[in-house]
C-alpha cells in the first residue's frame, strides 16, 4: 500500500511549495492535482518520479468523482491531504456572473469537504489534512465577499473536523495566510500598483503550515502581521474593520 500525499492546486506558487515539502516526508507518491496538463507535466519533470499528475477540474462533479474513483481503485495509505486549490476575484458582488459565484463556492468549499470525505476512510493515525483558508476569514471583507466568506467556511469546517478526528490520531489544520506573493495575485489595476500589506512568500507559508500540521495544530497563521490582524479582528467591531478594509482597496476596484 503506497503512502500517498494528495495536493490540489499543485501547479500554483503555494501548491509547488507544498509539493517540495511533501517530497521530504515519508511518502511514496504525490498525487499532484491540477487543471493544466502542461503545467502538471513540467511539475513532474521538476520534482521527479514521486509526482503523479492528476488532471481534473475540482469545481466540477466530474473532476471530483475522478479523485473518488482513483482512491477506491488504488486504495492508498493517504498520509497527507492538502486542499490548496481555490479561486477568488476582487470586485463588487454584483459584477460577478451567477456561474462565477457558483464556481467559486464549488471549488473553495464543496471540493474541500468532498475530498476530505473521500480521503479520510484511507487515512490512519498520524495522517494530516491541511485546508487552505485565509486571513480573509477573520472578518467580513467587502469587494472580496464570496472569497472571504468561502474561507470562513473552510476555517470553521477544518477546526471542527480537527476536533472530530483527534481520537483517530488524524490532524486537520486550517491554514490562514495573508497576502502571498504568487502569480495569482494581481499586481496592478487600472495603471495603479496594488499595495498588499504584510505580503509574504509562498515558501514561508508552506513551511509554517507543515510545521504547525506536524504539531497537530488546528490553525496555522504565518507571520506576526497576520497574527496582529487576527487579534485586531477579535478586539475591533466588525463594521469598523470593514470600513478600514474598504478604504484600503478603494483605488483598486
């Protein structure tokens, strides 16, 4: 029975950092899940024989069922599940189509729950789940309302699941980073450079998340700035926090 890691969104900046770190674990095979076949192929060339590309779209029923079938067929010993795939856009809620809204919720929330449901039967003591939430889950955030709310869901679900799985010796960690310097982040809009306070690297986030996961923590918060944001969200009224947030991004929406 192969000791397996499943990493979604594996070709992105943060996903690749998790792939690099999973290679150093006691893992036989890494299922690198993504939509782009070419990027998955490059990932395998870069990181070696342990990488098994799994091309599918996790925002669709078909893509999710492919993972379920693969697990049932191969019945691996899943040691790591890292739900990193996600999407989000900045803008007024009214500017998004119904399809964009549904796709964001399906990928950010539904896929996380279903992949946990599929993988847990193949996990045993010492296995770990990392679900990527966000510092955006600490408070309501206008103009990234769908993304922010979806990450609240992920954080709450993950911490609840951690409590339920503790008696089985399986950990579940909600990873809550702030701004990460990756290609996913828009650096300029309407000719204006976007400022991201407290931005950090994907490498730092992944390293902290893996350490916290190994310690059995139910939440991972990388960087002092984000820990300060978390504390502030508990102390300040949410309406005040929303006003501060909206003022900070008004030039970019």
